[in-house]
């Protein structure tokens, strides 16, 4: 397959930036997964979708709002009632799910090009994210694996905590460069590294 | 009661300012009147004034549940303009503008109407065409409007970002030179004094709690200060329209009450002369004579009768004003407040006889109420006195919604929060 | 103002979009009674007090919520998913087989204003 | 007061000298000084000039309540006006200047206003300046002439226009307990809540936390208050669950316990760290808010009470205790309460020369007597200060006998030479935040103050905020609040007896009436006489009083003047104070920088939205156009081309060969599910259930009120999957519209909608050569007429990338929309260009796109403007009669069916001059008195296909006027000219080209 072009363009500036006091407060990476797929269940079919995610991606989601699992190369989480985002480093996941989920159970929408995945990690990741989103990012309120839907003004975002100090953000591709630039700007205060 | 003048000021100053008399009497309600106006805000007071002045109807009471002018007439951003798009709007607001232009003399009260111009900034060629369409519409109905280039705007309003690198560059602006600002409280006080001088009873702290009816007909009101009868009852209560009309058994109207916040900065030396509005958002700003920057934006966008807004709208307004004036970031917000707007379903007002016999309704001002104060009272007085609308308010009926004869300046349809 | 989305939990006002009066009944799509349509489109009870209204969690899970909120104090009395709240609507297009089934389903996102 | 630095004491860092300038003169202070404390220590007494009379003014307070000492800070090359010297921390290089004076602070020409004092009393503006009723200054012109000069005289500090160089940020925070104020009550509350495991934030507006513990001589838990506060702060600093925010003013209390606070992050630094914001706007969602905001001391109103050298007694005690600055020279104290005696005693013990205590009361408590003894003076009871003397600094005061019962002054006038006069008129709890939260204040006759009501649970008060004015009481109340805020039971009542037997109830005396100007609001020069004048003229309710006199409307928001003003009005009315009314406080509690509230959006109001081919457009030199948030190419201009030349060239190329345009911005929504077709039938005016798979159809939506809403094509990709396209501008609105119907109106439909605008890159290729170009680069599918008929859809590959191609046309040419994954948009675009190059393919922008559609009479947002109906736009053919749809019952109401409405037509310039959007159309031209508009032009272009300047217009009667001559009338641009009104289908009306 032809590789996707990054939407970040020259806003992606690898290296260390900002106020580096004893290391970078956060690290910013565009993770570029091969597949980002939305699964939406009809009412009463949520369990079927959860089961399918387990069977196809090997990720066992609990049955609860925002419940999610993150592994090194794949992740899944609920982001709205009956709706899930499944992400994989490999391409072609959309077709796999389309084959696995019939119209009796729900709808599969491939968003592999439409969403840009940004990973923000580091000691000050919560601090930087709190500048943008009116969410409580503390570990107690936002445990590892949990996914949420939120927005920063015009930029809609889905966020999954994928580690104690690590968050994966999915934003609309057309906004990705502007949002990335804002993230970098907001990270200056704590020092940041772009990879 | 004495005329106000420079001579009167001097005379009183020499006597230690101890001879000044109350600006209006503290009237107590009589058992009955020819006309009762519910609502002692700008529109209610101007209605009473014009009933007396233009129609010789002086046996009039204005009932106000708080103090006179305690509603939106004292809570707005003081802008007076008639830069509308649609013929019905232009006709009405131009009439208002003409009344404004002589209002201080008419009332013998300086309402500080200052024709410093209202400038609407356009940020794309398409928006420029849209504004020019509006300006041309005004010119075709005898109003004043001019188109300014970005360079002319830069000279007229220093401090405004007219550079091409702005996120939403200014491509031009629609100027109404005759538009401007007035001292909002003075308008209420001037009309109050003027009505009082012509014999109208202004009754403060008198809350209407019900209507007196004979069959369908409204024949008076019940208040916390007793029953008061009247041949005609006019309601001009803006954001409280829903509440007051429910007392008359009108449970539904094409109106929602929403809060509009307004803001003033600390007082500074002259910073901006004209009223300026931002076209890439929703923001309007001027500077008061005292030096505060007075500005506001859109609605909080939910139904409310509380005169309080919330933080997201505050942040939105501040973001927009910073986009217009990059120097403004370091100036400081001094006060914010909220007023309850009677948002109608097409964004235009209602000045009509009815909806019940003996009753007259003046409502739906959205946030255009202040500039309308003279014409609103003038037309409402006409409608009450003659039992038919004047040409300037003939279109402002209640049934226009059902008939589809809408006056939708913004083209937003029946979504009040967007008007 | 904080609205507690049944799915997302308490969220700031900034994430929500007001969708108006929740007391209105949309007429049966096949209805040709102009008066009921006019009433639906234009007339509002504009309650001063506890007001039933629709909000969309537009900056979140995109679900519509039926909220009862005081228009005098802004205190929120209750929040429910609109599709589960028995919101008044016509029976005209109801699917017989769907019955009264409930459960969370929603739309998705378009972030452009 | 001017002052001098004490030998020891205070919390300043005497080891670090700081150099700064005030009005150009160089001074030094210590790290930790405010500008006020440092200047006082340098013997400066004159800080500013008053608003109206330009009277010399000193420093009245030590905090955020300061009405007088406002300065302009010069930093970063810009001016920042109106900063209270009492809140401004000095740093090396700080430069501040005084305000509202010309030419200098010491010699101010504006002081001439004092001569007209009685003439410019409250409300004088309203009574004059009306001017003549005839002549050039009639109407409001005379007023405007006067106003020009009045505006220059009014206003406090002078701003400048240089862009603000600072950055601002916003921070969201969550906590169980937010404690506002870090005095004894606040610290006790924070400790108690933190001990119970709660997440706690403590915010205080001062640079150093501790509140009154920093300067009071009380003891807490066996320690000096300052030591107790220091140890409490140390303890809290070390806790994971506690965040301390000094220099943070909590200014807004919004719904749902959403609290706004402003942190001054770097104002006190000479140089900010990289990326550090100047101010941080905190938005804190708190479970419970503990209000421990203290109280403000009130001055007394008496003639000459504004002279530099008059200061609040508590402020003087604070300068001594916190900053090590003592009042210089002989000091008199003038009070109506015992609290001032403590200040006198403390100052005396710190080394000040207390000359007298003057008290309006005829009797005082034993505790007060003892304190007077410590201060070394015999209090002068039943006396009042009736006047002051001195030029730019206080030199003496006049004292007479005073009867607190009648308010009468009498007897011999005694003059006392003093340099400082410390006044105290009682205390007003800082109930502002509770008031913002909706609490109604309650007047307390004992304390002569407005107190907050009982806690509603969302906030809990503690300390002086509740009227508990003792340190011990504050600590106990704070602890109780901290426990209650975390859901604990509080057993004991708070003991509020004063430590040293003093009586905390002030005498109900607010004003000493004697000859001379007595100021209530020092910032805005509102005198006691002004308040009485307002009463005389009937402006008696508190809001009328404020608005008529401007009392309390200044930057200090009347902290020192509101209650005295009310009291004077109450006395004039002969009514108790609460009957005059109370002020409802509104945000902000103290002025907030506007930039901080814009925060990260300062400098970038809205994010830019970019298409996948954005960088290519820019590299090609395209002029980018802001279409909503999107940036789109307007033209791809070549050197020397005008905009018109460029778009005409591009449009011509499309008609003659082929053109390529980026349509990635079109809204795209996946509509999926077994009921998707049925759903589309309800929201579109036309039928979609009959659309075959792999075909597209043009659709129209109406609003509920029956007016036109949006249009676009929708593609059926499978039985249950549709790809809907919308106009760029309405993408978000259409999405919300669909979601509303699915979620609220028809929740039983099995349909999901998902925004896929960003999933697909869209490239539209159109023109006679379009099919050949496609054929040259597409693999995996044929694109001939049989395989890909009009409105057909095929799937194939271009440049190894999967693409979906739909044959549809906006330009009127044979045209195709090629969709690929957004990340593959550029290679597909490149391949199309490469394949088209030999055939004359050019990229084109929005102007050419507009030209092509105008020629064809296709409508966009300029025509679907929210006021037009489908019939107005001749889209009647899309209104299905077979089914109801959204808006179907509302679209034919009488006003919407009127034949005389403005309707879509084409217009052709008859004088070969360009037309202009926004021009009106008239039947008879009158340049001087334009009138009788019959419509307006919505869109214009030069049509290369027709060789004419043409446009679309909305004109009354529409079709009835086809063939008629009319005129454009555009007085705003002074453009008038003849036009012919024609059908909006101006080019290829039969559509042969696109079907070919």
C-alpha cells in the first residue's frame, strides 16, 4: 500500500524545544497507525460488538462507558453509547471488521485517513492536556485504558490514556496541523521533545 | 418642574445644589387609568411619554416591579444604529434614528446621543458583498451608509488589526455615520421625567401579579399594591414577557428568554472612537465617555430568566476582542453583567394590538431593544391610542410567523439563540 | 454550568450545544394540520422555573440529552438520554418491531461550527 | 501616609535590593515589596490624581481595594494602565508612571476642575450640553462637540496601540475543595480538608500566602500567627493532594461551582522563562468552595478625607507587619471601633509616633483602653476629625466634639499637626463571590456590615467573610469548614470572643458632616453631597444612586465606598441601610486582563483547517481564501495576472480542455444502516430510497420552517451505506441536523451518521478532456459512458491508490469527483495533473469554480441564505409530492408562496462593465436618491463562455422579468449600470455538455 502522508507538514519539528529544565516535560509523537476504525452497534447489540473486538483485535473491553484496552500495537475504547474506536498499527482493519460485523449488529466506518493520532507522554502530560480540555486527567479519574470524547473549541478529540504518563489523541485530520502547533506551544513551558 | 439648562446648573450651584427637585414624582397608584403600561423600562417609559405627547393621553400609569429602568435599558451596550437589511426593519429603525437625533431637546434631558458611527468589519469578499447589500438597502430607503476600505478603517480606528496577516483579515467595513451611542440610563430617566412632566404616574415597586378580565377582555391588573383598572393595558416587559403573559393566560408565544452578557473594561484615555463590530465572530465594542470599553457578543444560548451568564461566552468574547485589537490583551475587564432578552423566532420585534381584547403587546426585541427605544414607544403609543398599527410597525404582528411573512435579518429561522 | 452526561459523566457547559425547548411535540410527519405545525415550529412555553430542554453533547459523545433545568437559578434537576427519555414525538414513523427498546446509540462528530 | 523603613521586621528580603523607577525617578526597595510599600518607604506620599477634580491622592490601602494609587506600568515596550501600586510587586527594571495628570503629578493643570466643584456635581451632564435647536450644532451636534473634550479629560490611565507582546494561558483544574483566601481561616480549612484526603486547591491574590497572619500580632496554637501560617504552608506544600496558588485572584463564581481565577505568573519577574505565560486563567471545578476571603476595612467620610497621608488603619498595620514600613512623622488614628486601637498599639511598638487616637464614641471597652495605653496615648473620645490641611501631603487635622447619637459636631476646633492619619470605619466582609453565586447579603446591625447568608452547601464561609473578626474564631471556623466541605460532621460551635477583650462592633457612624468636600468614592470623586443630591432628585434606590453619581463604578469597584454611600443615602431617606438596597456583585471580583481570558486563543482565534493538498496549493502560489475555518485556493495566479485574468484563464481552460479543483472541504457524512434510505427520504425533499447502488443523486434539505437549508449529492455505496455530501459551510450544521432527527425525533431508526469529511481527499476534474485524462490514469475500472454514466460511481486505482469516482458536475462540464483516502490525496492529485498535462489540464480555484457555477445558474450559500425557499430558487422540481419531508408542511405558507417574493434570475451587464455582489437592482435609475429596490445581486463574474459580465440575482417576481431591462444601483461603491434580467441558466441550459 502507498504510505499515507502526514498532515503535520513542516509543523513537525523533531528535537527538543522550549524550557528544558532537566529534561523534557512531555514528548510528542504522531503515531501513524495503519488502521483507525469506528464500530457502532445498534441498541442491544453492544455486547456483540465488544465480543467482535475481542475476537478480531484480541482486546477484551469491559462493558462500561469509555472502557478500553491499549496494547503496544493496538487499542480499542468506547467513546459514545454503543460506539467504539479500534486502532491498529497494521492496515486493513476496516475490511476485517466489515466482514465480521453485519448490518444486523451495527455499522463499520473506516477513519484510517480521517483521524490523526498524536501521542503525548511524559511527566507533565496531564498538565499540558489540562490547558486544552475541561477534563480531569488525574489517574484516579482517568485510568489507563479509558477513552473519552471531548473538544477544544473547534477541534474535536478522542483521547485514550495508554499509560500512566501517556495519552493517545485522535483529532480530525484537517485540524491536525493547527492542533499540533497549539500542543507544541502549550508544551514550551515544560519543555518538549518531538519524535 | 424646572427646565434643565446651563443656567439652571449655575444658579443651583450658587445655592449649594440644595434646590434641585426630584426628576419624577413617586406616584401612588390610582384606582383606574385610561392606559396602564406594564414595565417601567425604556420602552414602557417612552410609550407613556409619547401617549402623552403625541396623543394627549395623560391618564396613564407605568407600573414597574423594581426601580425605573432596572431592566435592559440599563444593561445594554448603548449602541444606536439603523443599519438593517430588510425594508420593514430599515423603516422602523430609521424612524427611531430620527427621534434619537432630537431626543435630548425633546426631553430637555441630555441623553448624550453621540453619532460617532458604527462600523461593521467584513473579513471576506463574500461578507463584504453581504454588508454592501445591506448598506445599499439602507441607502435605497433614505438611510446613511458608507463603504470603507481596510486602509481607511486602519486610519479611522488605530489599534485595530487590519493587516493581511490577521487570521481573519479585514477587507472593508460598512459604516453608518449617523449611528453611535447614548447614555443608556439617561434615556430611561429622560423619558421618565418627560412622561412625569406630562402627568403620567410612574409607579415603582409595583409588580403585576395578575390581570383583571371581563370575559376575554383585559380590564386592568392586579398588583402587589392593589387592583388597578384601565381601558387599555400595554405590556412592555422584554425578557419577562413569558412570565407576564402567562398571568393573562397566554401560555405560549413565539419568544424565548435568553441571557446576553455585557462587559466593560477599566476606564482609560480615548482608545476607540466609533462603535466597531467584528465580522468573523460576534462582537461589538465602543468606549464610553467615562473611558470604559463597553462590549458584548452573542447569547449564552440557553433559555434563562436569570441575569447571569456563564464562563464559555465570556472567554469567547474576550478571544474575539483580542483578535480585533491586539493591544487590548493587557487591558482589564472591570465588570460583566447579564440582561434577559426576549428572543423572537425571526429576530424581529412584535408591536401589536392583542393578543387579547384590551391588551397590547410590545416584545421580541432580541438584542436590538435599546436603539429601538424611541420608535418602539412611539409606535406602541400610536397602536394603543388608535387601535391600529402605524406603517412603521405594521409588519411587527404576532401572526406573521404562522403566515410565513417573516422578518429574518439573519436568515436563521426559528432558532432564537441564533438571532 | 456542569451537565452530567449519562455516558461521559460531568462535563463543562462548553462541550454542550443547546437544542431548545424539549416540551414540544413534533407532529406526525403525515399530518397536514397547519396549526399544529405552526405551534411546533414557533410557539414556546418559555418556562420561568424548571424547564425541560434538549442539549446535545456536541463536544463529547454527540448524544442528545433531555435536561430539566431551572431557568431561574440554572440548577439542573435531571439529565437523561433523550432517546430513552420518552421525548414527545409522533408515532408516525415508529417501527413496530422496535417497540420500546432502549439502549445507548448515538451519532458521531463533525467539528466544524 | 508617607513612611520610612523600620530597622527590622516584615517579610521582605532585606538582602536583595531592587531598583525601579516611578515617574522617571530611580528608587530602591527590597525583594517582596509592592510598589506602594517601596515608595512609602522612600518617603513618597503623592501617588496620583483623582478622576474628576484632579486632587492629589496618596495610598489608602495595602491591597486590591485601593482606589487612589493607580499607576501605568511600562514593560515590554507597551503601557499597562490602572495597576494598583498596592498589588504591583517590584522587580529590577520596573518602570511605573502616575496617571491622569498633565504635565506632571505635582503640578496638574486639571486641578482647575476643583474650582467648578459645585457646578459639576452628580448628574450635571444630563442637565446641560443640549445646545441650540437650530443651526449647525442642532440635534445632538453641540453635545458631540463638548463630548470631544470631555472624553479627553475623562479616563484614567493612557493606553497605547502596540500589540500585546505577552502570552496567556488557560488551565482546567478539578478539586474536592477550593479554598479562597489563605489567611488563618483559609489555611485551617485547607489543612482540615487535606487531612481528610481531599484534593484541595488554595488560592490567594497576594504574593505571599497567610493573609492577616502575616501582619497581625495574634497568636495561634501557641505560636505567633506568622509562624503558624508559615508552618501550615510548609505542611501543605509537601502534600500530593494540595495545590497552592499564590498571586491568584479568584474572580468569578459561575454555575455548577465553576470558579475562575487569574494567576499572575510572571508579572513580578524581570524576565519570564521561555514559554511561561504572563497570566494563567484557571477554571476550577470544585466540589465545595470554602470562602475565606476576609473583610475590607472601611474609611470614614469627613471633609478632606482624601488628602495624601490619610490611610486605613489596618493598611498601616499591614505595611508595618508585612513590609517593615512605618508611617512617618506624627500619626493620628481616627476610628469608630476598637480594631483601630490594635493597629495603633502595634504601630507604636514597631516604632511609630502615635500622637492621638480620636474616636467618635464617647465610651470604649476596657480592651481598647488598654490598647490605647500600649499606644501611649489617651484616646480623645466623643471627638471627630472635621477637616485636614496640607498641599500634596497631610500636615494637620482639625478636631471637634462629636455626638454620635445626633451626628452633630460642636465646640472648639482643635488643630493637630500630623503627617499621617489612620482611619477605621468598621469592616465589610468580602462577600463578592457568594453574591456572584446568588447569595443575598444580610445586614447585621451589630457589626454594621452586610454578611453572607447561611451556607447553601456548595460554598461554606469561614473567618472574617462570615463576620467572625477574631483570629481564633477564624481558625476554628476554617477547620469546621474544611471538615464540612469533605462531608464530615462538625460538632462544636465557633468561639468568637475577642482575644484581648475588645469590642468588635463599630459605632454606626459613617460620615462626619462639616464644611468641605467629604469623599465617599475616592477614585471617582463622589462626595457625600453628591449622594444627598441624588436623594434630592429622587435617585434613591441603590442602583439609581450608583448610576446617577457613579459611586462604586471605578476600578476598585467601590470596596471602600459602597457601604458608606448606602449609609449616607439611608440617613437622607430616614430609612435603615438595608432598605436602600444591597449591591449584587458580579464577575469579576477584581479586574482581570482580557488577554488572559482569551488565553491560548490570543493571537490565533480559530484553528486553520487544511485540505490534504494544502501545501501543494501554497507551493503553486495560490492565493488562499478563508472559507469558514478552511483555507482554499482562490486563484492560482501567474506572474502579472490580475485576479480576473487568472480566474478567466482557469475557467476558460475548464470549458475548453479540463480543470482540477480541490473539493476536499465538502462536508461528507456516512449514513449507514438498514433504515438509511428511509431516513434520507425524510430529510431530503426528494426520494433516495429508489437510488440504485453505485449511483448518486442531487438532494435538497429544508429547515423545519420550510425554507431552503442545504444541498449536495448523496452516493449510494451499498444497500445500507450512503455517502452524503454537503456544502462546505453547512457541514457541521447538517451533521447536527441529522443527529437531532435520529436521536430526538426518530430514535427507532437503525441509522448511524459519521463525519467523514476528513477521511476523503476530493479532486473534481471537469471539462471536455476530463474523461480522457481519467482514462489515462485510472486502473481497475473503465470510465467510459457505459461503465460510468452521469451520476454513476466506480472504484479503481490511481497511482496505486484506491479511488472512488463519481460522475457529477457542478461546473456544467463532463466532470468527475475523485475521492481517495486523505493521506493519499496528494499522489492522486499529482497523477491526475500529470495525466492531464498533455491535454491542457489546469488547477483552478474558488473564483473559477464560482464563475462556472454562475454561468450554469447553480445556487450556493449566497442564494440559500436562510431567507429563500426552494421555489424562490427554482428548485420546485426537487420537492417530492409523494411523501412528507422535513419542512414540507411549512414551505407553502402564504408569505412563502407569494409570487412577488425575490426569486433567482440571471443578470447580464449591458455596458460591458463588471457587476458587483451586493448591488441592488432598480427599474429606474436615480443616482442621487436611490430608491425602490427590486432585488440584489448575489454573485458575479466575467463569463468567458458568454464573453460578458454576468451575475445571479434575487429579484422580485423572478421569471416574470426575464428579458426586461433594469439597472444595478450600488451607491456604496458608486456603481450604476444597465442590465438585462435573464434566466439563471445562462450557459448550456440543456446540460448537453455534462451528459455528453
